[in-house]
């Protein structure tokens, strides 16, 4: 073999050797990730997944606003349907601004021992994962605040000034809801708050998704509003007997209940604010309680009236859903069945009770949200899963904590809302005139006719769009 040929062979052999050496050198330069690096990457991925899940859940809760609007419109008369749409739109809009500016900071800011004192006007850093989570958490919480605010609309429907309702919507999201929310949930964003202002959370108060914080706040504010504004014309006879005033569309009301039922799967499982398997049983518990709430109202109305009442059965669904909202993460599916069934019975008798007191609540908001929210909060202790699994559980201690939280909610919310509504009534006025109520709020408050192809005529039995006064 010639010298030149040998040089060619050596050169050919050196190429793969050099390439192999280069690969090894590159591998040595990029050392494999450590366990700590992998843990950080997994945590970052989990955080981003939590953000996506919480946003989706918040969107479901946001859609509940449409459900509340449909329920309220369906259970009331056609001449007020447009006014009801406006109220459900504007309590979200007015309340959202108030919650952004002040409410969220009072509820979740660093506590001063009574309320939060930071995070006003949303000062999160969007360039960090923690800041992105802050915006996501705010979005999830603002739709809860909107839920509490919009509950009041139904109890005061068909006779309340629109301008007065705007003022109320602003203040409940600005002060009333956030301050009680701070006491019960103020540690969710700042864990140290449990040592300060979030005193109910520190005591172990169970209200996972808001039977008290959201629903009872809305329900007790609704009770205050219904008392101050007074009953609708013709609701009670001279001897105090309640006279039914049928709504114009049970179809709309049923659609609203279905929307709310679906939205509750964002409300309850979404309150985990974490993309993991814990939401699965919560979803099952939520479904079962809504189902048995409907069954209970179906049975009791059938027994009392001789026929299964549609409106009562629809409210039975909502009663079961409200009641399971507090204990949804801490009861078994069997417990949720019982809680929902009992709530369905409670709402039936509660509606009749408030009628006997001459408190006019066109949609049963006080009974569904206030009373059944109270019951669900107490049921969190009475039906806690640890009672049935043999684990240690201080039933009496937890029951006292639940009663303390639910009672505090009533005193705070009813008291402040009553003062607010009284102040509105004494200044700008809370109720429309008799003539405006008879004519309908769509025309008098908005200059509109929601159903222009239909005329309003007197009728005592029709559920149609021709429902009269």
C-alpha cells in the first residue's frame, strides 16, 4: 500500500472518531437534569395547568349569571323581563368594577386584623407565574362575588327602582361580601391571614365553595331588601293570605335551572383551584345533591297539592345544590344524597313560611340561598365523612364553629344590607310608584317592550306572555 493511500485511510477513520469525541464532549457539557430541576419543572407545569383549570371553572361560574337571569325572568311577569335582564347584567358590571378596585383587596389582601389591606386595583406582576396566578384567582373570585350580588335581584323583582339596584350592587361587592369573605376565606391567597383577620378560617370553619360566604350572603341581603321594599301589589289579600302571581315562562325558568346546574360543576369542583383528581368526588356529590333536592320537592309538592309542582321542583334542584356547596369536599356521596333531599324539603316549607310573614320573594331566593345555605353549612358538621369512616372528629366542636360562622354571616349581612336599603329608600328612593309597577318596569324604567308582538292583558291563571297585573 502506497504512502498516499495510507494517509487517505487514516483521514477516513479519524472523522467518526472526531465526531464521536465531539458528541461526548457536548454531552459532558450539558449535564443531565438533577432531581431538583425536574421537581421545579413539574411544579411549573402543574401551576400552569392549575391556571387553565381555574380559568375554565371560572368561565362556567360566569355563565351562571345567565342562569340566574333566566330563572328570575321566568318566575316573574313578562312586563318586567327586560328590567330583570338589565339587573343581572349590571350587578355583574357594577360589582365587577367595585371588586376590582376595592373588594378583592379587602377580601384577600394582607390582613390588618379585620380586613385585607393590599392588592387594590389589581397590582399583580404579569411577567411571573405568581402574578399570572393572581389574575386567575381574581377572575375566579369576581364571578363568585357576582353570584352573591345577583341573588338579591329575584327577591326584589318587579317593584324596585333600577337606579337604586345599581347602588346596592356596587356596595355589596365593594364592602358587604368582601368583609365577611375575608373572615372565612381570607387565607386562600395569603396563608398568614389565618393568624389575623381570617378568624373563621383559623377556627376550622368548613365552607368549601360558599354555602355561607356566597349563597347565604346573597340570601340574607335578599331578605333585607324584600323587607324594606315591601311586597308587590296584589301579592297578599286583606286577611294576609298569599295570592300566587304566576311567572310568564316556566320554560325560561327551567332553562335557567339547567344552566345553573351545569355552572355548579365549575362552582364546586373549581373551588379546588387545582387540576387534580380531588374534583371528581366533588362533582359527583354536587350532582347527587341537586338530584335529590328535586326529588324531595317533587314528592312533597305532590303530597300537598295533589300534583307535582313545576316551580317548586325547580327550586328543589337549586336548594340541593346550595346546601352541598359547603360540604361538597368533606362528605361521601351517600351524605350528599341525604343533604340534598333534606334541602329540598326545607326549601318547600321555607317558601311557605316567608309567605306567612308577608315577605314577598318572587323566586324564593331567600329560601334557596339564605336558608339552604345555612343548612348546608350546618350539614358540613353533621354529615362529615369522618363520622362514618371511624376517623377522629370533634362533632360538637365543629358544629359550634359552623353555627358561629353561619350566625355571624346572618348578623353581618342582614344588618349591613338592611341599613343600606333603608338609606337608599330615604334618599333616592327604593321602590317605583304604584302606576309604574302596574305598567311594568320594562316600559317605565327603560322605555322598552321586551315582547313587542304580545299585549299585556289581565289574567289570573295564564303562564303565557299575556300575563297581566
